[in-house]
């Protein structure tokens, strides 16, 4: 029962992070299309999925951006307040998941 409880309670952190990433990709595609192409045309996880190509290249660039953006802010996010806020949400949710939820899961369940 305890593992399921941790999954249920911490799932919103993952969803918030994925939605923040979606916001970043949508902003990049709409406002900074050349940079979006330079990043390999990443796709979203949930939102506006039909507006993005799917495939190996898009999947790779999506995974790459979702990791790289946690540690390195793209230049275009510094020029756009909405993008900066989405990046902050992404980083806070990912940090909370990795620094709080996962250690608690390991401590209490494993």
C-alpha cells in the first residue's frame, strides 16, 4: 500500500513538470521558430500533440531538451517572461520530485 501512496501523492509533481515543458516547447515553436528547429523540433508530452511531428528525431530532441533545460537555460527564455516562468516551474517540480519525493520513497519503501 505504501508504494502506491507515494506514487499517487508525487504524481502531480511529474505532471506539473511535463506541462511546464509543454509550455516551453509551445512558446519556443511559436515565438522562436528558428531556435525550435535548431533544437531538433522537440514535441510536447500532452498539449497540442497534433501540431508536432512524431518520430525518432522528435523523440530524441524532446528527451534532450527536457533534460538539458533543467540545468541550462536557453537564451530565448531570458527574452520571454512567460518562458522564464515555465522554466522555473519545470525546474521546481523536477527538483521537488528528485530531492524530496524520490528520497522519501526510497527511505520508506525500499
